[in-house]
C-alpha cells in the first residue's frame, strides 16, 4: 500500500510526520491515517528528489545503535515495532478485552512483545499435571505428597521444606523415575507448543524454570526444542546402585525465592534487558522482580493468590500467541 507513497520534505508537511535529513518518520496516528487512506503524494516527482520512509530494524542486544522508539513506525511491515502496550491491548476486540484479567495487562503485553527471553514454569503450566505428584502416585505415595505440593503452590510453606518432605516420603530411585515416565508420559497444556514455536521463530530465548526434577523435565524440553542448558530445575541424587540419597541443595530452585534468583542469573549471564515469567504458582509470582512481567496461568489450576498479583492472568495461551505473532519484535 505504501509503495506509491513518496514524501518530499521541502514541499510537504503533514500532522504527525517529522522530517529528518529529508526522511519522514510517522507517529502512530499519522501512519494509521496514511495506511487506511492510501495516500499517494508527489507521485510524479523525479525519483532523485523523493525521500522514502525510513525503516527501523528490530533492536538486538548489545548493538551500539540507538534502540528505535516503540511509539514510531514507518511502514506496514514494521507496525509491531510501534506498538505500545495500550496499542496491543486496543487491537483486541471489546469482548476479548472484557475477559482479560490482571494488574497491568497492557504492560505485560508490551513486555511479551519485546521480550528477550520468556521463562516458563513446567508443572501445571507447560504440562497439565504436577510432575512430582505423578511420580508419587506411581510409587503409591500420592495423597501424602499432593498435600505438600498444594502447600507449596499456595505459598503456605517454604518451598525447600515442601521439597525435602516430599522426597523423604517418596525416596525415588533412578529406575522408578524412568518407569514412571514410560508408564505415564507427561502431557502438554493446550497451546503451549505453538506459543513456544512462535517465540522461537521470533528469536526469543525460552527457559524452563521449575521446582520439579531435571530428569523428568529434560524429555519435555527435548520435545519442545529447548536446550538442556536452558533448564533450571532440581537434581535428584542417587548412590552407585541408583537408590535415592537426597537432592542437590545448591540448585537455585531447591529453596524459597529460587525462581527470582534463577531469572536474575539468566539476566546476569545473558545480558537480557526484558524477561517474562509465566506460571501458575506462588513461586512463579515471586519471580517479578527481577522478571519484567509476570503472566499467571490458570488453565490447569486457578490459585487466588496468583490471580490477584499477575500482571496478566490467562486461562489459555491463545492471547499470548496472538501478541507474539502480531507484535513480537525480537529477531
């Protein structure tokens, strides 16, 4: 639509258009006007006197060039670069907006659109169950372990206490974990696979941060195309015969406030400036800050303590997929 648009600074000035070095940069209202009205200006001028609308490239980490303003864009191909949180929110239908929940929905949408990395909890978020409860059930310890899991997810006890108690009840051997996964493959939450695929297409780093067990999460990560190095989770320890001896207490997620520590470590290591945390539990909500936004997930379990503090609270991943697909700027 904009192919025929040619603006000459010396002859034309429109509200909302600023000329710099003979080039025109449109603010959002002006660009929308141009797009919807399909103006053709100065169509017959000599090409040597025309100034074409300037195109910004998505900002990349560690570049020395100035990051483009998130409120300006100059062509239909770069609409996503211009979108603020309020623009993104306004792009949804009135009915959809009425269904949204959260303390800062527009802020969460903007952060997701421009994220360097998105970190997902695993249990009851990426998958439809609590992995530790599945393991406990396979060992005949389901009810006792589930009671401790609920306490941890609701924030009623320190996570390290709940983890130690559950493992002491189960004492899972290496062989029992392998047999559990073979008999009961963990199921993905609907929509999480296309969401992660869209993030990866945009070049956004994806991490799995979990209070669950690495040996149960690694097969999930492999299916999603996520590197083992992008997993922060707990490690069960065994003796030479594969019998349970304990867990690695140096893992960041083995203790309370482990998820904010994990997010901070990712930021420090990779130099990311915008990181999102997505999860269903109180330990996930703790991750903001340092996470720039927390998106609560209630597609498996709705926890009031999480719902009340989430920047954006979702029951499925469709809205997130839409934001990333239409407005994601990382590349």
